[in-house]
């Protein structure tokens, strides 16, 4: 009987210590998730800082970031997401909330279209065609100016010959 009492005495503290060990031990999956969340937030902050510095540098060097369609699209997507993520303080104004949702989704779709077109280099093609059109218009103006000067010379020669 002494053995069973000893076993019972030993068994009771061991279950208590197991419970205390289990309650203090963290789940490894949750630890990994917390670490991943922390690393993700640090990377997001780093990306924001790098993008702000790049924007400052590009504006200082007079490069127009919004000239490129992908940059313009990303800005529109950002504005649409921020508009959509704005908290609903006006629960009683359903018409304003509906207008806000419509505007944010339309801006989001325009931004997606700009990004897709930017990836497909549509902006490059558009700029090339605009340059071609400007060159064509400039050539027409140059020809018209040359024709005017030629007509002026012909008129001067005709006046000189008639005298």
C-alpha cells in the first residue's frame, strides 16, 4: 500500500507540473505567425520609406512619375483603396456611402486598366504617336511658312519685273 500512496503522491505533482508547463509553452505555429506579421510590417514600412524617397528624388530631378501609366494606375488604386477603407462615420447617410463606394470602385477599375496598359507599354506607343503627330503638324507649319515666303519673293520679283 505504501507503493500506491507514493505513486499517488508522485502522480499528483506531475500532472500539476505538466499543466503549468503546457500553459507557459506557446504554440509554435502562432509564434511563426507573429514573427511573420512583424517582418511583414517592417517590410511594408521599408517599402513606404523607399517609395517616398524615390518620389522625392524623381521630383527633384524633374522626372514626372505620373507620366508613366503604371505609376498613374498605382496612384489611382491607392486612392481607391484608401477611399474604400475610410471608416463609415455616416451610417445615417446611405446616399453618401453609396456614392463613395461607386467612386472608389470606378477609380479602382481605372487604376487597374492603367496598370495593365502600362505593363503592355501602351503609354510608350501613345507617346510615340503623339510625337509623330507633333512632327507632322510642325512639318505642315514649316511648309506653309515656306510657301508664304516663296509667294512673297515671287510677288517681289513680279513687281521688280513690271517696273
